[in-house]
C-alpha cells in the first residue's frame, strides 16, 4: 500500500515504527467522511479549473464507487495502509490511474484529517441527540401515566417529602433537555470547514473554500485561521465533555433504578429482557444493564481526560500527538450510543409498583413537614411545631407506625391543637396536591410541565 509521502526518504520506515505510526485500525471508521470530503474537494478543484472536468468526473465517480464497495463489503479496508486517507487515495489511483494522483492538489493531510474528524463528530452529535430524543419520549410516556403515583422524595438518601413518580422522572427529563442544548451549542460552534487550510498556511491554488464548505453543509462557512483550522480539536473536547455529562445523568438514573429494584425498595420490576441471573444463586434477578451504564461512565470520563491531556502542551500547528484525538473519543461515542439505546429499552419495559412506592412514602414520615405546617397554620410557632412532630415521629418509630396510623388521642397528647382534620392534611394526596408553586409535584403543575415537554419534543423533531 503506497504512502502519501516518501520522495525525500532513502530508507523504508522500520516495520515496528510503521505499525506504531499507523492509525488505520481506528480511523477506518471515518471512511465515509473521508470520501465525502474528497468528493467535495474534487468538485471544487474542477469548478475552479485547477483540474480538468474529465479528471474531476473520474475522481468523483471513482470515490463514490469505493464507498459503495466498502458499504457492501466488496472492498475490505486494508490493515497495511498507514491511515484511511492513504488507503482511499491508493485504491482510487489503482482504479482510475493518474487522475487519482490529482485529488490531493491544494490539500494537506492536516486539513483533510481536521475535516474528517469534524464531519464524523458532527454526525455523532446528531445521532446522540436522536437517541436522547428516544429516551425522552419514553420518559414522557411514564410521566403521563403517573401524575398521581405518590412516592417518597429523598435527600441524603433519606425519605424526605412526598412527590410523584412523574415529578421524579421529570427531573431527569430536564437534565436531558440541557444535554441536548449542549449538543446543539457544540454543533453550531464547530460548523465551520477547515478544508483549504493546507498544512498550516493555506495554499497557492485558487481554492473556493466557501463552495467546499457549502457542499459539506458547513453553515458557518470556512474557518478563518489556517493554523487554528488544522490544530483545533475543541469540538472533540466539548463533545467528550457533553458525553461525560450525559453519562453522569444516566449513571445517577441507573443508581436509582438499581436501588428501586432491590428487595429493600421494591419500587420497580425490571423486565426479564434487561436483567440477568446468577450462576450460583437461583433467586437472583440482577439489574446488569443499569449497573453497566453506571460502570461505563468512567470509561467516557477517561476519554475526556485523555484528549485534554493530549492537547494541553501542543504548540501550533499540527503535531502527530493529535492522532490520539480519535481512539478513545470513538470508543466514548460508541459507549454513549450503546448506553442510551439499552437504557431506553430498559425504561420502556420497566414496571412500577405504585402501591409499594406510596406506602414507602407514608411509612417514611414524608408527611412530617406537612404535620408541622398544619400546626403553624393553627397558630403554633414553627420551632415548637417542629419539636411536637419530632416527638410524634419518635413514637411512631418505637411502635412501627406511620404518622397517620396514630390515634387522635396520640396527636392530642403532644398538642391540643390537633383535630380530626389532621388526617386529611397529612394524606399523601393532600401533601402533594397542595404544593402548587411552579416546578412542584402537584398534578396541575405536572400536567403543565407535560404539555410543555410535548411541545418541546415536537419542536425538536422539526
């Protein structure tokens, strides 16, 4: 397989050094992007009269045939090539002759690589956004069915106040909205075309960079500084950062599903299709998908730290260190794709034990604050009300009761202010429904949020 260089050299590269230098094992993922960039470059060269129309047509036709053959499995990308760029150009030249050697006119591997990784990253941003959209639609379905499903809300992993399942799931829906905003922001900022920057200082050929950018869908046009064009990997760093935050959100969600699936909680039943068993303990049904998502989060974090560390000491412009921008980044992109897909599948088939959740909220004293508020509204100072209800909770703990299991006599033993209406005041429904401030779990507010989420998803799909 021919190199794209070699005239200045008198000896072949050491075999071990050649393998160390190769990137074909991972940059082969970018074959479609490399071909798209080369087609656009050839179209521009032909339009500008830098190469003949006949040569341009041979090149474009040859490149499209190569892509078709790779897609169909008729052409296997050779591990002997140095990188995907040399492989495609070598195959093209073998197929169409000397015209193939003209493709690289006015182009360096530096701006070619920068283009390919931008095109690849841009497509993966769009793919990630679509996967989050799929997950959000599943979450919205769960929310719509559970605006009156009461459960304990937690702080410090201690039962705190009652919420609804819709409200709890809605918190994650909001996280994923922010994730999609970050992806859109990265997409817009990176949407400029580096092709035509050359090795670092542009080229003497009369390239039409605006035309190339338009062919490749770069709405921001060509990049403005040729040195930055070939040495910029901010878009990968930003994407890895966004993917790390997505995985952090998925990991938090997974941790809750793992807890909820435990015998101690029993809030959910994970579908058999997304669970595994034990090789020795026949009773086990393990939440392995959620655990793997939680575990793979560190893998994605590693990709972010890798690219940050790679880029931190590189002087302008291109340096070979930057070949390390791909391997872990590609792995992170694939990891997030797999995690989003499997997590969405798990959530679309999960069952919620509504009665268990409500009973957990009731027996977890999540209505204690409401009992104190009841006293305050009848003229008791809040600090006194807090102490009174605290003593009632102690009694319940000692007798293994919930607050609303106590008799009115029990309540009055701590304060004569209590009347029969205390039971209605501390029911789970009342505790949730009277919280009507914007963003609270009351059904009216949740239905308002759900309407907003429906419109949001419709707008995002346009």
